[in-house]
């Protein structure tokens, strides 16, 4: 897994493979990714669960690179 620890707008702590991954921060990141249309564009089904899972990791890398 890549080290995606970084700060995203609206996220108060670190989220990523080496991050603190507070569930509220992960949910905020997941919501940003969903609101940006990631599910529609990529055909994925990321959900706002608060868990930093492999789907969230892949989406966060693409989101970060897209931003």
C-alpha cells in the first residue's frame, strides 16, 4: 500500500496508510471523493463508512492527484 498520509481540506487529522485515520476524518474524505463524482466517473462504489479500506486508499490517491 502506498503511503497516502496527507491533509485534505475539511479533514482535521492525517488520513492514509500511515495516518491517524480518525473515523470522522475518513468519512469527511470519503464524502469529498463521492461528492466530486468519483463513483460515477470511475464506476466504483466507495461509501462513507469511516474505515480507511483499499477502496478508500485507491480513491484518495486518484482524488489527490486530480485536485
